[in-house]
């Protein structure tokens, strides 16, 4: 956390919150209710944590109107404390820039920049960066150490590439994006034709389009398209170690958690949420507003919004072994059940007949 | 896609296809039937797309003899259009080299090459590359920016390492391989002996042998062997983010899709296909010709060729919860079924006896 | 394997083993029983391999007292041959350093070191390394090529970062750690607040604390905390491609196999073992001594030590399809079973009444 500090009044103005308590109080950082100490601003977004409110050492707390009524200390009253916390958090980010500052362009002497590359005003290019021919880097872009920007790739304004990001040739990244370390964009899709002599590689001739305001987590990989492009629409957030195969399209504001894999040519709609370590097979269509829980195996298109799941969930090993054994006996159990139904049907009929006779 | 262009006749000759239409027609790129425009060559490999044939704007289409009979436009007639497309695709790759060209050796001044390293004719070493002592780089090798080749590693002729590949010491890569960005070859296997004071590391003293014509996807990791080598046989294709543990052996022409993990000392045969996000436990043997579908959990050796699967597949969350609850009741259900069978057996017998008495 | 060689007597002394055979015998390497040749020391740790003992070409073998009694060749007798092998293996590691050697500090001219960074005695900084402001590198640290150490990060004594490791700003790594290539420590946790305009990023203001003697496998990612720290306790071993989300805490000597993912704010106890490709949901608590088998989906806290599992395990595809179809019919099967029980109950009662009447 940076060393910035603000008055409670300043913070209240930023999030349009009512200030309760001394407006001149100095806030030097953010913290949870449990770990806050002197000078910290905390927040209460989840009722499960309300038990920590009475004893918090925070100087002030972001609260809803309702919660503020029973709280005796200083607070910022806001309809959505979690969103308010998110908005204020950026003030303490070490990468926060004053919005009206125009930084000087910096190109480290240990970067290798091709003569034909174009670098915008206020860009920051770190040591070890390699920028190939025809690259266009817009204003205010930050490129961390040892990144590689392949031929004719494009990076939009104020986008931040952390250390060790690789963009292949002809990849396009929008404005205000964040790509974390180890991200690879534009590697070849997994396309091969079988032949009698083995696999014949299909040149991957498409590109990757990443629109504005996308965040991509560490070591995530996004393959280039075979002929058309792989596309990540604006506002998408991707966590770490996600695999996006060739010709996938991910709709606006969709969020995908870590270690998920999306196979080739699948389209995911807008405003979807994909839980961690999920797998989505290729050539499927997932409509807008689908929520897939963690570790789900998606092997068919999902044509209706809603929550979807798969998997069996953890059990003690001994019970699990029994469950699995039973699962494999299910076919036989179903047959036994049917036999029994027929016998009971027959017996009952028999008994009825006996009685009637 | 590069700006190359060819006549229809030239393309037909390359794939040994019959040319229907103007042999002098100029083809400037490849496209799908749906997205093709002027000057594009398209192909029809999958009957699901034949509905796009009549309305395609492609200048020409690669078709089977049968499909060509009903098509009115120009075409290249080939017994395997998908393979023909694969073979032609490479003509538009930006990395395509004229087969008879001898490129000059290039070593970027911002590369660090140890005096004892040997670099072949026509090799291209980019900025930021670090080549340690005793490394041998064969003719025509391309090393992208910021790669690291550890001590005594070997790279075969015409192999291409994209930016940011790491080879540990003593690793051997064959000829005509492609390693995508973020690949790590030769990291330590996960070998530790338990002791009263915690885990004791076992030095990983084996190497990694990757044979010719292997492609390895972005951010895939291949560990070195504990004592013997980890081995990837010729023609193997590995997608992104695959984990190959120490002492694994993968047979010729086996294809493994993204995010799969193969645990230590497992042997996979030739011509296998492993679907994405599958896991294969350690010390197993998978014979030639096994096909494992995506997200399968392989916890025993597979001794017969064939198709194998596991997992439960996606359901709406509410139905999934019921399925899982029922799965856990299966043991009780089985017991109830048995009781019922005994009662019905008894009752029926009883009834029979009643009747007989 | 390095070219070191030792007498059998020297090796015996190092592991406190009884020497049987010529103490002056020269041992030039380690090998398995099956692959050993002249000059090799092998070991027998797993009874499954005892069949190779009689025919091994090893010069000597590490054996238990019991196994040594029937063996005619030279041996080192030790209560725990696997641990003894682990301890001796390090003698042949190419990175093994004589314990009393004080190496000269080396900083490659192609490294970029900020003026304010502090570098300890005997540190080795390779080409292409970028060390930002305020970084503290302790004595004996090895930093491989193209690593990046972000602002104010700290690396403890004798820790080894292989090529291409990225530490974000303010990350702390302990002493005697090993971080393999492609590891990313301190990337932003996946924290966003939903709003009407899309996701609002929450600045990740916590750090990462990695204690002493931790090993982290290739391409593993460890996110920084949102407000508090992500913590990896001493002696933890993490395999390749593991994802550790923000605010996770992993207890001492816990081992996690490749491709596992641990979601945010989950706490894992001491001495746990997590099998490969497992997923652990967020905000859970796993107590000390839990063993989770490979590919398990952990969606609840585990409050008792023991072995836990999930998943259905591989089947031939045709049988799998039946199992899955039956699993989805389970709810109906349960209803049919209940109906049948009621009918049989009723019939039996009816029969009893008939008999009594």
C-alpha cells in the first residue's frame, strides 16, 4: 500500500458518501474490520463480518445507511460499501497516477526498440523489453521488464503490461487493459490435420483482438485464430492460468476464474461468470448471463441463462470409494429395480386376484 | 496472414489437386466459406458447413470429387480437403521460409552468448536471449526474444523457440520443433523424501529428450527426470499449459490438448489423443491408440486401445445438487433395494406357500 | 548429473550408514537398480523393485538391514534408503556448492540493477535480470537470466531463482528457497466489485510472504493479498502450474502437486498433501494433516485430518455414458424405490391381515 493519506471528507466526496464524524480526520490506509488499526478506513459489505464492527480499531468504516444507525464511530454512509471500497482502493495503489499528470516518456536504455515502432507520449518502457518492427504503443502505456511485443502488434492507451508479457505478431490490445506477468497472447492455436505421416500443422493465420478495459491474470494464454480472430470483448476479466483457444469469443463483462480452459471456436456471451478450473469444450455456444460453478465440465451448449454445475464434490476417501463403486453398479441396480417392480406388480395383481377369487 | 499470392494452378500443383476454373486466377489468402471475400481460397472439410458453399464469396474452394460435382465455381479437387488446406496454409505463415533460401546468421547485439556456445549457419538469435556455456544451436534455428538456453542444452536444426522459452541445463530439443512462449523444459521434477524435519529434496539428475518435429504450446512445462530422462518422442503435439512430470515418456505422434497433466513416470503410447484438462496419475501405462476425452481422470493403466472418459458433465445447478445428494445416498439405496428383494422373495414364497397350504 | 565421485566409505559417513564391501570403491553416480552400470550406487526403497536386486549392475546398493542380509554385493545399510538416496543425490547436483566455499559476487553486465538495490556477498545475478528500486538480495542468492525483481522485494540468503521468475513489488521470499522458471509471485488477486457499468477493480494492496525453505515449481502463480498478505509457510513444496489466489495461507511442510488451484482466502494447515489438479474453493479451512487425492473438488471446509477424494475415475466411454445417464435418472430411481417399498409394505401388511383374519 502506498503512503498516501486523505481526509475523511475527501474520501466521502470521491464516493459521494455522507460523512459521519470528524471530516478532517486523516485516513492513511484501508484495512478489514479485523485487522484495521489507527488511521485505517474499513468497510462492512458482508453481514458475516458484522460481528467485528463493534470491536474494530478502524478510524472509520464504510457502512450502509442501515448499519450506520447502530454504529457509534465515524463512518462513510454509502448504498454499496463494497463498490465504494473498490473505488477508494485505487488511491493507495502504487501504480495510481494523478489523473491530470502528463508523465515524461521513458525508454530504458536496456530496451530494444525497432526503428519502425511508434511509441506514444508518456509511455514507460522498462529494461529488457523487446519491441519488434511496426509495433504501435499508444500514450501512457507501461511496459514492464522483459516483455516482448511482436511485429505489428498494437497496445492501446494507458494499458499496463507487467514484467514478462509476450505478445505475438499482429496482436491488438485495447486501451486501459492490464496484462499480468507471464501472459502470452497470440500463440498458435492447436490446429493440425491428421495424415498417414503424422500431424500436419495448420498455420494459424488469424489474430487476437482484445478490446478496452480487459484484465488478464498471470500466465494466462490466449491463442491466435486459425483464419478469423480470437476475440475478448471490453470489460472482460480473466484470472490466472486460463487457457483461451483459437477462435474463442468472450462477451462483454464476462468474468472467468483461474485455471479454466475454453476450447476452440466456443462463444461465451456477455455477463457470464465461469468458476475456477472449469472446462468448456470446443464449438459450443454459451448464452449471456450464464453462471458456471467451479470445476464444471461443460460439454454441451448452454442456451438458457442460469447456474450450471457438475462434479461430485469431496468426500472422505472410504465413502468416495463406495460411491464410485455404486455408480458403476447403477446399471445393474436399475435392472434389479425394474425386475422387482414387475414382480411386485405381478404379486399384487396375484394377491388381488386371490382375494377376489 | 502474409501478403503472398499464388495462381490457382500453382496451388493445385502443390497439393496435387485437379484445377477446375481459370488456372491463372490469383489467390491472395485463405478463409472459411462464410468469411471469404475476393481473392480467397476456402475449403469444405466438414459436411456441417456445406450449407455455406452455394453462397460463399470465395474465389475458389478446395473440395472432394463428390462435392465438386454440384459446385459451379472454381475449385481444387482433392481427396482430403482439410489436409490440403493444412498444407497450403503454411504458404501464408509469416514465418514461412523459401525452402532454398540460406538466411544469414543473425545474433542480436542485445543477446548474451557464452564463448563456448556453438551457433549454426542461418540461426537467428533475438535480443535479450541468454545462451549459457556449452550450448549447441544447429543450423537455421530461430530463438525469439528473452529466451534462456541453459548450460549444455542442445537445439536441433530449424527448430523455432518463440519469445520467453526457458531450457534448463542439459536439455535436448530435436530438429524442426516449435516451442511457444513461456514453455519451460527441464525444471526439477517434484521429488522429495519425507523426514522428521520435513521434506528432503531429491536432486533431479536426469534430463529431457525431445525428439524431432515436436510442437509444444505456450506455458507448458516439462520436468527433467530424477535419474533417467523424461522423453517426448517425434511427432508429438502438446497444446498450451500442459504439465509433463519427471520420467514421463510420450510416444510418437501422440496429441495432448491444453491444460492436461501427466504425473511422474507414466508412459503414454503412440498415436494417443488426450482431451483437454485431463489428468493422468503417476506410474501408469497407457497403450498405443488410446483416446481419452476431455477432463478425464485416469487413475489406472489403460491396457487396451479405445475411447475412455470420466466426469459427470454439466447440469442446471438445482438438478446437479439432487444428483450429488442421490449419489451419496446410493449405498443406502442399494441396501434398501436388497432388503426389498428379500422381502418380495419371502412374500412371494409366503404367498406361494399360503396358496399351497 | 555432475562428474563428482566419492568412495563408498565417504558416502556411508554422510548418511551414517554401515558400509558392506570395499570402503575404497569409487562411486561416480546414482542410478536405479534397473539402469545402473559400473560405478553407480543404486537403492531399494520400494519392495516392488526388489526383483531387480539380484541382477543389478550397480557397484553398490543402499539397503535396509533386512534387505542387506540376502544381498551378496556391496551395500550401504540404512534404516531409510529413500531418504538416504535423497541426501546423497544433492552431491551430484550441478548446483551443489561446497558448504564452506565463499563464492565471489557476480553481476552480469547485461543485468539492470537499480542504484538503491542492495546485493549480498556471493550473490550471482545473471544476464537480463532487472532489479528495481529498493530491492534487497541477501548473501549467496542466485538469480537466473531474465528474472525481474519488483520494487522493494526481498530475497533471503541462498535462495535460487531460475531463469524467468517474476517478483512483483513488495514481495518477500525467505532463505533457502527455490523458485523455478516462469513463477510469478505477487500478481494482483482477482478482486472486482460488480457495478452497473461492469467490474470495478479493487487495488490489491497486500503482499506475499514466502517463508524459508520453500520450493515453487515452474509457472506456478501466487497472487498478492487484497489488504492482508498471502502467506506460504516454511518448508512448503509446490509443484508446477499451481495457482494460489489472494490471501491464501498454506501451513508448514504442506505439499501440493501440479496444476492444483486454491481459491481466495482459503487456509490450508500444516503437513497436508494435495494431489495434482485438485481444486479448493475460496474461504475454506483445511486442517492440519489432510490428504486430498488427485483431481479432487473441495467445496467445503475439511475439519478432520484424513484422506479425501472426489471424481468418478476413468471408464471405457460406452460404460461411462451409461453411468452418467443412470446418475441423472437417480432421482427417479429413488422415487420408484420408495413407491415399491410402500407397496410391498402395504402388501405385506395386507397379507398379514389376510392371514390373521
